[in-house]
């Protein structure tokens, strides 16, 4: 049965959980489809994650390969296809522990960078798994700065081949997923040389393992890079190339080609490369970042409703920890953030779709804005969500620290999202560069892309709020965020110009402003997040019950942002100290209001117990029984340790000197 | 050889690294002794951590037991004793991976809570390892709030025994270290019942495993609680008791006794219990919190001096990432914090020694202040250092995420320090309670303990600084911190009183102020940290070279605190927006100054390569070679995977349907 402490939380929901779920899914029909996919996956024992927390890196890898192979069968059986509507729910249901994700990137890179001839040759091989692909870009010594890659590909006219080499250890490919043990082929990014002249980085299809017996091909050194903080199931690999020859046709040549005589021809637009990165950055947000934070909130909030500790009132029963202001202040802003970023994901997706339609018409106008927003939000969302998961973990005390809570693995995995697909600081600086450019354009009276028009109207001002209730007016706080973001962009632009005018070289001046530029980029993204949350709530008019609680969450998200970062609002007097006290009061008042609906709000995320895989977060709230049951399955209780015979017994029987 | 990029960093040190090391050690003679201990430990292959990152939980446990047993031999061999001066360096040298730490707590609790007779009986058994002890306080359902423990000990007059029981699952002992697999005895905390009346929580010595064959004793269910985020080497355990009988003499009875007729007699002071917790909280700071953050800084800063990425100036070589303002702004404040907290540890140690001398004279006056400071600093130092290690990890990009960097294991371990020995929020609220009490006492004209005298002089005011250089005056920033801390204590006290006067019940009012109370407690600790850093630098007068760089670090620590938390200084106008810009300018100016000495400043921590156990952090800076060498040793490269034969081969050979 359900723990009464959790059951009671559900009886007082101010809204229909089922309706909120459907709305989050974008319609009840999507909810149905998602649940059908989840059920099919979870019913199949091959996809079970039951013993995941006890497995070694080798076991996790093997299980992931097994699942990936089995998934092909399952999809045929269920009639699911890679382009079908069910597909996006499969990965969510598998919860990430599946191999061959890089095989998809391999395929995608050929589709985007390859000629029609190359696509015709390679895509069928890949989709029928007659090869397993990977994607080899990052090197031991080179990550985000692609121009610095050191792998070389020298064109040999006599044999019409490229000769690939790893000239030194820092040029070794390092990190590519699926490459350490699985892949037979990979796309290698290397500096192209023809007649001794370097033409920059280009992609080459290279076979690395035999299709017969999986042995490494001549000239190839490859293996696994060893244990990481998470991703035990992925064989991230290393690759060294020694005079590896591939035919001329293996350079992906949609945008540039090497003719048989060594002539180098560039064709098509380079801009499209931006678009590829943008696609990936937006696509990771939902599954890799927002879903994990929703899971962490579900676990921590359900646990906080059943965990009783200490007494709020003398003489009473011990209190649910969710009733403490400090616990609410830890968890509820993270819950609000999970919703806020779910809506930002919709916003980015919509923006992306619009841009994509334009690009198909050869109109690249939206690219700079899309690039700036996708970079900035990748950084801000991964950063905030990683911190949110950590807060959830710590809010569960000791039990949160047990792997069985599910929280450590959510944390160690989401942490990687701050690092991969562009290091966050570098991404924020790309957004900042766009903002500074727009701010300059605005000063020169030029038109601006929609998301940054506010930069044209930077002016001093003061918040008109007179009491704490005014801060529940979304115009009041949205304007405060807008003012703050505009001020940070404008003051950093001024600093930059002042430095340059005082004789500092442009690149030095830029470096001296980067800490503040990154702050400005974050402020911009926070403003857009608040604005988008407000607009999302406004659109909800027809569903009064849901709108009311979403409005509370929106207020909480916005006021938490001011409460926890008051300096930027106080700095120029836009908010006074007295107004900041009103913000604090309104913010703290909201906590017990939202606390009443906290469990229904996480129930609405609609995670099954299997997908949470948490002894603390299950729907029935029977946390202590489950912790005990799961602990008993641990190999530390099943495998007899030799420690007693070898060390403890001689010690206890006082034979220490003979050890 | 040393990587030239790292060697060059050492040629320009502004001070003598060896002198700084000696000063940090408290004298060159200590440095010599520490190095001798480290060398003896590291030369011994039993203590090697070489393959630690590849080991399973079972292997880690076994290695830790082996090391603990071997250590006994080593100590005799070397002439080290538990009370000798070398002892504190042993644990540092072992870097934590050693069993029987709870055995020490077992011994200590008997020494402190046991009668002379009990000490005479048990301590020799424990120190000769004729038993292995643990300490069973925490239960599945109960952590910090000890009064809520549910384990029962009922006195049976007829047999003169206590009958111990675990009445329900939430009462099961959970987490005690060394108990899952090793311990033969443990101190169980249980509610004492005599004639049906409960006398509260008392400690009982209980044997749980046979001294002959290590099998569980009758009525005992015990085992390992399974995988955690770290501490793989520790057998944290569970324990269920069913009618387990122990003789009357097994209740530790220095402070209270049960007579044969069931009469309960309390003797001695309860206050001393505070002191025990205080001891532990202070003692963990150095080894478990400050040493790890020093290691993380060493790894991240050395790596940042050899990692080159992107270009600061067009046309030049790629730049060391340590030359980027954003990287300096990530790492250098953490380095300053490592120093700041090293000095706070000295401060607390001194305070503790003074209090201890007084207590031996039966004077308990210092206890409240010591308790408040040790609680608050336990929370603040663990919180800041955990965040510092995470920043270091992320600042190393992808390679920081590899276990081989050493950073993930530092992070996952230090994170636990925020949770154990008192949950941080609860500790901050204990400090806050002391601060509010002192503030009230000051308002009533009563005298205050030294660390809080400033609360007597809270008044509005403005910072007198006129330009950015004024913020390098330590009086200026120390006063800003003092003003801010006093204001937060005073305004929260006012809110609390207002609520109570408006009719809110005292405990509700307290709960409604806890978010702000915790902030006030943190502010107090930050102020003390800055003040203590300033005083430490002032005392350095005779060593000019070291004093200069320490002054820079002190300034950086103080200004970083204002820069990253500007709201509390701006709130009442103590600092103006214009002054905040000066703080920012001075702060950012300091980064390139300290950057020049960054590598010497971490070299001075004097960690051996073995103790860092990091492919990124070694003294020679040969990071890429080392990553590659270490990765090759990974079991993922040594054990043949069955994944190819079982799953990949059938897939590639198109036998999917037969799988």
C-alpha cells in the first residue's frame, strides 16, 4: 500500500494531475502513446535496470550493447521507426543505458556532410547495422577549439588516397563514444594537406575494426579510456592512426572536394555548420538535462513527504521534513526551475523549427539569434539543472548519498552535460558576443532580432512596486529582469569600449571583460526564461486549475532568482533595499502555498517507479522497506569476502606478527 | 622531464615555496616529519592506490582492511604510536582508503562515556584488536535528531540484563562504518526502558559477530548497505536486533547508571556531550575537507598551466587556459579559500585547545561559543570546499570528468562531509540560535563572548572607500563583512520578534525565519574567516616574500566574497553601486597578479604524485602521456568482453532475427 504520509499529499491537490500531465506532454494522445512505449520497454526484461547500481563498467557496457541490439528487434516487433512519433519516448523509457548513440551521430554526419553518392553508399550499411559507426572529433589535447586539431590527412596523388596520422600523443582521438570497444567505422576529423598545404579540418570515414572478427585494422591503435564519473555503459575510446590509408571517396565532400589531381574545391555555405551544433545542443536539453532534474525533484519531494525528523511543535509527532521552511526553500525553486526549463525547451524547439523552415528556403537570417540562444541556454540550463540535482541529492541527507536513491547517478551524469557539446563558459561568451553586437547595432539605430529588441531601450529607472503583493505581478518582475539584463549588457559594452579607447588591444580588452560578459549572457537567458514562463502561463487561460498553480510556480521561479541574486537588481537602485525585503517576503510566503501541491506537481511528470529506479522516490513512498530490500541484493552481501580469512581472523586471533 | 609549460611557472615564483610549506606545516621540523611518514607509507606496496580507480566495492573494502591491518605492523616497525606526533600525518598519507576508522570512534566513546571499570575492561581489548568495534547511532528513519531514535533497551531485573530490540524497520541501524562486514562489537544507542518508563537514549556495548568464526550472534541481522557515491572501501552497515541480551555492565555508565533494583541514577554533566560532537566536527575539517580542496586546486591549476586551448592573440600559439580571465576567476578564488580555511582550522584548533584546558578545570563557559563556531564552520567550510572541488573538476573540462584525473573521487567523497556529522542546515541554525541569543544579550547590555562582541555595535553606516585601491585595505573590507553580518543577525532578530509580537507562536516564528537565520549564520562565519585571514597575514611580518602573496590571497578571498554576493552589502547602502564597481575592478585586477604565483602556491601544499593519484595533477605536468598509460591499465582494456561474440557479431553478420 501507499505510505499514508504520501497518500495524504495527493488528496488535497488543487488541480487535476492527469490534466497537467497531458498538457506537459502536448496533449492527452501523446500521454497515451508515451505510456504505451514505456510499458512495452519496461515489460521486457532485457531492458531492466534492476541491478544497475551494482554493476561494473564492463557489465554496464555489455548490458548497453545487449539493449541496443535488442532494441532493433523490439522496434520491428512494435512497428516503431526512427522517424515515427514513438521514437522520442523510447530513449526516455530506456533512461540512457543503451549503446550505439554515436552510431546515430555517425549516420547524421554522413547525411549532412556527405555527397549523395556517399549517402547512397553508407547510410544503408549503417541503418542495417552492417557496420557500427562512431564520431571522432575531440583529441587528448583539443576539445572545443576545432581549428587546433592535430590529426593529419595527407592526400597521396599517386594512389588517390588520404594518409591519416596521429603525429603526437596530444593528437590522439579521445572520448568518442562507442569507439573504445564497439565501432567498426568512425568519422575522423583531421587537418587536410595537399601538396604540403593545409586546408583545415575535414571529415573522413575510416574503418577501424575488421568486419569479420572485430580485430583492429592495420595502423589502428584503439581502446577504452577507462572509468569516468558516469557513462559506465559507454565505451568512450581512444584512437591512434599510423599511416592509415583511405580512398579519396572517403572524405565527406558535400561542401568541399579534392579532385584526382589534388585541386581543392569548396562549395556550399559554411554557415550550415553552426546549424548542426545548434541542433545537437537543443536536442540534448530535454532528455539529458530536463528529464533528470524532473526525476530528481520527484525523488526528493516524495521522500521529503515521508521522512519525519525532529519536531516543529513541541509535544507533537516528528514533522515531515517538507514542512520545514529550509527544506521548502531547497526543493521548491528546483521544481519551479524544472517547469521553467521544460517551457524553455518548447520555446527553443519552436524557434528551431521556424529557423529550419527558413533555411530550407536558403534564408539564413535567423541563424545568429538561434546560435546565441541555443549556446546560452545550453550553458544556463545545464548549469542550473546540475545544481538542482545536487541540491535534491543533498536535501535527502545520508540516504540521498546511497546509489540506491538514484540521485548520485542522476547527478554524475547530468554534470557531464556542462562539459560536453561545448564547454559552458565558451558558450556563454558566444552568446555575449551576439549581445554586444546587437547592443552596438541598437546604438546605431539598426533593427534587432526579436529576443533582443529590449537592448534598444536601456535606460535608468526604478521599480514601481509599493508592497510585497506587487511582486506577484508578472509585469513587475519581468521588467526587473529585463532592466537588469539590459544594464549588464550595456555596462559591459561600455567597459569594453573604454578599454579599447584607452589603448588596450581588442583581444586583451575582450579577455578582461569575459567574467562580466558571461554574467551578462546568463542574465539575458534568465530574463528570457522568466518572460517565456509568464507567456506560457497566460496562454493557459482555459484551464483555470492548472493556470493557478503554474502562476505560483512562475512567481516562485522569478522571485527566487531575485532573492538569490539580489546584487544585480540593487546595483543601480532599480530595486531598493526595502523592495528587496518585499521580494523576500513574497518569495517566502509562496513556499508554503506551493508546498501543498508539491507531490501532485511531481506526480504530474509521470515517471514510473522503474524509470526512477530509486528506493526513495517510488510512488508508494515505502522508502525504508525498499532501501533494505535493495541493499540485501548488493554484491557486498552476496559474495563472500576473503577479507575475514586473510586479514581479520589473523588479527582477531592475535597472529598479527605472522601476517 | 617536466613539461616546459609547468617548469616555466616555477621559475618566476615571488616567494620561496619551501618556506611557505614549512610555515603551513607549523615549522620546518614538522615538514620533515610529515615527509618521512609519507615516504614510509608510499614506499610500502601494501598502501599503494595505483589501481584504486579500477576496483569494485568489494575490492576496495578488502584493500582497506588489508591496509588497516598492515598499518598496525607498520606502526610498530616505525615506532609510531596513536598519541605520537607522526600520527596525524599517517591518515593524510593513506588518503583515506583504510578501514577501522569507526573502531577508533568505538574506543573514544568508551573512553568518554564509560566508567573506569568499563575502560579497564574494553580499551585494552580494542587497542590490541581482540575485537573490532563500530558505533551504531543513526537509524534508517533517524539521523541528526537523536531523541527520535527507536531502538529499545529494556532492563530485565530478573536476569540483570538489557534486552535490545529493533521494533520496526525504520529503527534499524543504518550507515555505521566498519559494521557491514568487519565489526565484532558495536556501541548501540537505544531508548532505555525500566519498569515501562522511558529514560531516553543511552549507549550499550553489543557483540554482533562471533570472535571465533565471525558468524552473526543470535538475534543479530547485519550486512552492508550497498553502493554509495564514494566510500566504496567502507562497509557501512545495517543492524537489526531481536531480543539481544547484554549484561547490565554493558551500558556505558559514566554519566548515568541503572542499579540492580532498577533505580536510575544520573551523575555528571550533560554538557560534555556537546564537546564530543565539537571534537569530531573540528577534527574532520583538516583531513576530510581542507586537504581534498588543496589537492583539487593542485590538480586543476597545474593542468591549466599545461593545457592549451584556443588563442588569446590572433597569430600566436594556443594559450594556456590559466591565462583566460574566466579560468582564473574559477580557480584562484578556490585557491584563496583553501588557504583561508587552512587558517580557520588553526583558529578553531586553538579555540578548542583553550576550551579543553578550561573544561579540565570544570569551567564550561566557552562551550556555547565553541559549539556555535564549530557547527557553523563545519557547515560553511564543507559547503564552500565541496563547491570548490566541483569548480576545479569542471574547470578541467572532459579530462576532469575521467576518474583518472582524481577529481571525481575527491568530489564524491567531500560531498559526504556536507551530510555527515550533522546536516549543514541544522548546524547553521544552531549557530544562528547562538547569534540571536547573543544579539538579545547585547541589547540587554550583557557581556558577549569574544567572537560576537561586534553584535553589540550594530549601526547604520557607509563604507568610506573612494577608489578601487581602497578596497585593498583590509580594514575596509573587514568592516564591510562585519557590518553585513551584524545587519543580517539584527534584521532577522527583529523579524523574529515582530512575528512573535504579532501573535505567531514561537516555534512557528522560528521556522518562518530559518532561511534568513541560516544566511545570518553563514555571514557570521565568513566575517570571522576574513578577519582571521587578515590577522594571520599581519602576524607574518618577518617573512616579507610570503606575506606579500598571502596578502594578495587574503584580498582576493575577501573581494571575491563581496563580488559574488553583492546583494547583502548593497542592501542597506553600506556599499553603493559605484563602490561595488570598484570592488569588481580591484577583484579582477588581482587575478593576473596571483595567477603568476598560482603554480608555486599549489606546489607549497607539498602533495606527492602518489597522494594526488591524478593523471592531470602530477608534478611533471606530463598529462597526456599519463592519461594514456593509465587508461591502458583499465579492466575495460584487459578483460575480453563477451559483448562482441554475444551481440555485436550476430548483429554485424546480420543474424539479428536469430538473437
